[in-house]
C-alpha cells in the first residue's frame, strides 16, 4: 500500500481540495495541473527533487521565474493571474508556517458581461431546439437553455440535475460550487419545458443519474450545448459572446433592470460574495448607455 508521504505534493493537494475544501471535479483537475507544472519547473530550476517540505522554500524570485517561463509558453494576463492564484494556494497548503512569497499578479481588466434581450434569448433557444436531430433532443435543448435564462443556472448546474427534482414544484433545489445548495423559483414556462422533455425522452430516467441525456443515453456534455448555441447564434446573426453563460448574464441583468434587490440576486445566482454580483450593476448601466446613445437625438 502506498504511504501518503510518498505521493506527489500535487496529488495530496488535489485530495485536500476535493475532500476538505469540497471543490468541484473541474477545479480540482485544473489546480492539480498547475501544481504539477510548478513542481516540474522547480525540479529543473533547483536541479533536485521537490517534496512538500521543499515547496516551503519557494521564493518570490522562484515564482517570478516560473511566471516568465509560463509567459514564454504564451500565457495571457487573465490566465497568468488565475495560475498565480492557484500557485499561492498550493504553496500555502504545502507549508502553512512559511511566509508565502509575495508577487503582484498581472493586471486584468475585468470584462462586463454582454446580456442579450429577452426576445433574443427565446429566439436562440428556439433555433437550437428547431435544429435538433430528433424532437426529444429539441425538447431537451429547449429545457436546458430555459433553465439558464429562466432560472439563472450555470450550464454545469443544469446538467447536474437528476430525476430527484421530479415532480416539479414552484422552486428548484440547485447544487452549485463547493456543493452549496440554493433554492431558485421555477417559472411556469421553465417547468413546462422540463416536463415536455421528460415526457419525450426515450431513455429511462433513473434516480441518481443525470436528468439530461445525450443522444446515445449517456450524460449530456456541456460541449454539445455550447456547439448547438454556436451554430444557432451564427444563423441568427448574434455576436460571438452569445454563449450559454450569456443567458445567465441576461437573467441577472433583466432582473436587476426590473428592480431586483442586489442581495436577492446574489442568492439566486449562488454567488459567495456580493462583489461577484455587483458586476451586474455595470451591465445594467452599460445597457442604459446603449439605449441613450441609440435614442437620444444629441447623443
């Protein structure tokens, strides 16, 4: 049996993230990849083996050299900032008593999400459904996209739903990041879309398994939905930033524009902090400026 002490630090950290921090599978995979890259770099940089204790000796100069190496591989500002954040977490875990190296990350200009109008959201979902290979697949795609726009779910949250949500009521329990559960209202139109999919799905919907199925009966992959949206937006003449996630942006922006409270919106979106939700105030202001420029005779 392998002793935990002999396992690579990246593997131990991944176990810690999954078991103790309850991070998602995708987050654990991405962070472990960063830890493996850093460790491999330090092996060459220091010309020696790197274990958990050795990671505590990592200096600011070492991190600067690592980032320069990654930049040489074509890493942009946003990706470099994310990588540095993961590296800091890895080093802090490796030796909580050591002083973490200080290195200012690259400046990243935060983009404002681009929502689409309610009519465009419905048209996009309809185009995806109409282009489906089979009627039940069209019903599936319509239901998934309605969950993103009508309930503000992320695509991963929608695809994690199981038949346990049936029969549907006025609310839906959603599991988001870090296994945090929230309750979202379920509009009649969204409920009808899900029920139509369930009635037409040719595959047995087994408790504990995904509600939304692929064409061959397996779990529906996010890439399938993204590809369908990409094709539909081209046919409708919508911009490249019209993605499944843009539907969630639209959900938030339209609620805010109709007077929704920012704290309530935070709960509906499942944001851990209010600062994540506040970006939608910028979105709404940007929309108002667009209306002003297009409508005012002196603009």
